[in-house]
C-alpha cells in the first residue's frame, strides 16, 4: 500500500499543477489573427493585487536582398508599437547594406521563426509559442517546394509587465 501511495502522490501533484491559459503566461490569453495566434493581456484581468499592466510588444521581419542578390532578412522585437518595430527592422536591413527592404511579417506578443530552403529562399511563421512559429515557417517552406528546409532564426517578442 505504501508503494502505491508513493507512486500516486507525484501523479496527483502533477495533475493539480496550474496550467496557463492556452499556453500563454499568467494574465494573458490566446488571440487568433489572420497571420498568427498570439498571447494578449486578459482585459480587466486580475493582476494579483499588484499595480501595473501588461504592455504589448511588437515585432517585424523584413525581407531584402544582399549585395550578391541572395534573399536576406532583418528583424526587430520588443517594440512599443507595430510602426516602431517596422521602422527598426527596415533600418537594420538598410544599415546592413541590403536592397529592396520590405516588411514581410508583423506580429505582437509571440515568437517568429525563419526557415531557409536549400535553394536559399526564406519563409517565416509566427505564433504565440516557439514550436508553433517553427512549425509554420517549415510548413511555408515545404508548401512552396523548398528542399531541405531548415529553421535559421527564432526570436521572441512577448508582452511585458509594466509596474
């Protein structure tokens, strides 16, 4: 009987562990957009009695071409607005000497991933979770005929608690 109890206690403790809302951090919930699923603050949600709020953090991925004509990218994360993220990523692209810089992906409060095919083409995905962003980028690559697709970049731009 004691052996059975020793085995059951960890199972009971694990099953009672608090789970975040849909994989999002505490105080946030999943939100689906046409581009991706992301985490957003729960409106009017409890903040545990502490003063402060959740602030969205925006990100952008910019596509461009390197001096040799090959596809390349730049990115910005953690910006206070989508416009600021776009501007920062475009500036990074241009500062690196890339040409034809244009915004290719915008999102807030989540992750992005970039996959590159063997041919050198780039594909991106964003999701509120790291694994989902990688899966989206790989799916885009394979769906468009990319061979030997590989994730080459993955970054996070999660909302931030402001006191």
